[in-house]
C-alpha cells in the first residue's frame, strides 16, 4: 500500500466540507444509474445527500453522486473521470450518478479540455478525492464501532470490520463522515486492485443522448436571452468597408446589428 | 407570419411563423423540442435529420410551408420509452461520444432500416454518408445499425 499526504487539494476539500456541513441537498428526481444494459435502471434517489468533498455526495441509501470536473467534448471524460473517483472511493459503479461540476477551479483545478490532458492532469486529484472520502467513511465507522480505523476494510460501498463481524453501507455513515476532519494521510489502491479503472464502461449520458434530451449549450434558454451571430469576412485580412444594417434591422425579432473589430490591438495600431 | 398545423410525434401542434422558417427552427425555437440539432444549416452534416412520413430529411433546409399534412417524427418521438431497436443498439454498442450528431445519426439509421431492414455494409455507408460525426463514431454506428437490423 502506498500512503500519500493529502496536501494536494486538501485546502479545497476542507473548504467544501465546511460548506457542506450545513447544507445538504434534498433530492426529488430520479436519475438513470451508470448500470449498463438494455434495461436502463432508475436508481432510487436518496432523501438526503451528504457532501464529503467537492467531488462526492453520498445519499443515506448509499447512492453516490460523483462530480465530473471537466468539459465533455466527446472524449468521454464525463464517464472516465468519475470512474477514477469511484475506484478510490471503492463503490459499485452501478450505484453512481454522475453530475457535471460547476466551474470552481479552487476545488476542481484544471477545468478545461485540451491536449489530451484531462486524465493525466486530473489523475492525482481524482484519486485523492475518492480516497479521502473513503477514509472519512472508515473513520466515521471506526468511531461508532469503537475499533481501530486500520482494521476497517471496504468493498463496493460497504464498510467491514471482520473481527467484530460488523458491516454497514456507506450511506449509513455518510452523515457522520461529513463532520470529520479531512485526513492528513490517505492510502491509494494498488493498480492491481483496480476494479473500475481499466474496465469498459458506457457513456453515462448515453440514455439521454439517444432520446434527444437537452445536454448542450444551444439547448438552453434563459429569460430575456438573445442570440448573437457573427458574420465573418470570407478571408483573413479583409476589412469591412461599409455595412447597411437597415434591411436586417427591419426583420422581425432583430434587436440590433452592428460591426466590431475583434482585435483591439490591431485597431489601436491604425 | 402564417398559421401552420403540424403533425409532430403523433400530436398536432399549431405554430404562427414565417412560411420560410426551416422546420428545424420551428421545432427548436417555437416548440422547444431541442433534441434535433443545428449543425451546418445547409443540409451538409445531417445533425438536424428528422422523419417526414418515415423518410429522413434535413430539417434545416425544409421550410415549414412544405411540411403540410405529412407526419414529422423527431428523436423525442422515435419511441415512447427510448426503446426503438436503433436506440437500444446505440446503447448496447455504446456509440455516442459527445452525442451532438447522434439524434441525426439515429433518425437517419432508423429511416434506413425502415426501407431496408437488412442493409449491406455498402448500403449502410451510402445511406449514412451525409451524417458527419466529429468524434468519429462511424465504426460503432455501422456496428449498431447491424445490431439493430438483427434484432
């Protein structure tokens, strides 16, 4: 076993835990689980969510929400990044719901897509997030069971203490784990013990995609929102001579038509 | 503006729009059915594919005035529970990556299988050649169409 200091992201974990201590989220919806197969199963959503850190929420019934930090642009990081968290948290992938994280680089660090770097750069942070959550659940169980935390083991979202023959699902200790100090050190899994990383898992958004449910920027409308369109010159280096906006402005629904220079520095030179 | 009564996914919808409005924008902007995607706007990418009387058409380039009495089917109405053979095959083969083009791919594939329940590789390639996928899911699309054909 390899022990790691949790200094990477520890500050942000602390922050989120403090935030989450007071506020738990009440859920009212049904979401499709990550369970593959023809019969897409709906997971029973919990009554309460307990946020262990920015990446992980666990319901009282053991359902786990994992935040996917980076933009999904077809590289399937919305599936693969949560898989890494789930691996170290040691939960059943069938019991995981993935949610797109909001922009918060303090918690999620590098939230961009590019250069095939999402997994490489996210790897440590994602493993830490999962392992930290697992450790906090173990500590919560150790307190209640009054046993050394080192004797507690986990498997697929269940905590075990074999000597006293006790076991409990993560959901039972999620509430207690939220109030705990973020551990100074955590243990990461050995690569040979991986059961999720390195396995083939289907796109978590597959069922939404094949039924045309809204997932993309163009699908959302906000109150008072307007659409803007840029008419580009047909070739680089061309300059606008003149533009008659009267006809365009006369069309129904057109609020304004105007020209602009996209490179202020260029404009300044002239 | 003109009133149009459209048969969409089994129900009748009234819209008051300019007759030249492409069916795509009637669906997306006027009826809030955003499953059908805008890609190129010139019938060159296939993202906006819907069915008109069971045939695949590019809705970005069909004015609403041309629809008339013909039944429109969109990705939202391909099946009630998302269990059309093509949708099931798409999940089984895990076709979608970003998913943006997939509504169009699925609608085009469903229309192909309506007309030709057992297409050859060449027929699949010919029928699907107008549907572009930036993620490059083409090999899985072909596999899923074969899976759907055999189901």
